[in-house]
C-alpha cells in the first residue's frame, strides 16, 4: 500500500472526530485524507525519526451545572423597628416654677464720674494768702459767734484778717486733703479739733507741732471750744498756739 493512499478505518475516524461527525455504517466514501509527510531516514542510525502527531482533542460543549445558574432573587421584606416613644411625650409637662422673691437689696446705682463726685467746700473768707482753716462745728454753717470772734483776734495778732483765709467746716462736708488742695490750693492748713488722719493725710503728728508735707505746712490744735474755756488750762492752750503761730508765719 502506497503512503499517499491510506485508508482510515471507520472506528479510527469515529474516535478522531467523535464531536464533529455522525457515526455511519461502512467506510466513508468520497473523503480522501491528505498524505502524511514522508520521514527521511537518518544515515547514521538507518532509522527514520518519529514525527510528532498532534492529538486532536474534541471540544465538548461546556456543561452548565444546574446549581451554577443563579435563581432570581426573591424579594426581601424589610421590617423597620417601631420608633421609640418620644421622651417628651412620655414626660408630663412641668408646672411653672413659683416666682422667687429675693430679699437682697437692689443693685447700687452707678456713681458719677470722679470729676463730679469730688466735694465742693463752702468757705468763709477770701483765701487771699492761701491759708485754710479747718474746724469741727456740728449743727452750724461755720463757727459760733464767740469762736469766730476769737479766730478774728488771733488773725489780727498775726497781721491778717478774714479776707486772707478760707474757713471750712468739716462737720458740714467731710474734708479730704486731695479735693481740698485741688479747690483751694493752700500753702498753710490749720486744723482745729481734727487730726491729720481725719482729712486723710498719710501721716500723724501731735498738736502744736509744725509739719511740712507735699508743698504745704500743717499745724494741728485742740478745738476752739477748749481754747476758750475759762481757767488756767484755756490760757495754757492759747499760749502754746500763739508760739506755734509766730513760728509758722514768722512774726
């Protein structure tokens, strides 16, 4: 049999083309298979090499597993939880609180500015020599007549009069040194019946002692009523005052 004419048997053809041909009885007529290539013989061994035969694997249709087919999803019913009852609705409305009655005093009203809050002192005299005399006479504008008369004689002895001084009554408006100095600008201040701390001076000194402080000269004396008392004690106080006045005004 020639190599160009190879007749394939029916079982072999059926096995090779199981997935492509229908099995028939008897040989297949009219089909001529191509001739297989002629292998050359190697001169070294004398044995022709074996040509590789490509195996034809029939491709079977892909089987689809029944379980791999996705079934249509059934509708899912979503059940929402019931809303919690409102706390506001569960809580009964609170009754209005009774009004609170406070016994605290009302707030203090705002004080005026410092420029208007400073006191303005009424004076007796013209203050020509910038001499301020501060007295303590409750219930009267300045001084009783006997004390005013004694004060006038004392000024005459010092070669002065009421026009040279300014008399201020501490009992009418409490004297503070800062506004007093701002209003009257005194060079001398005589205190009768008052101590330095009474007019808010930051120091203290005894009676009949001359004290210089902050561009002003101070002299403190007992009240005028004590100077006018009868007897030796009154005379002693007057003499001490006179000695201090002569040193103060250089008489």
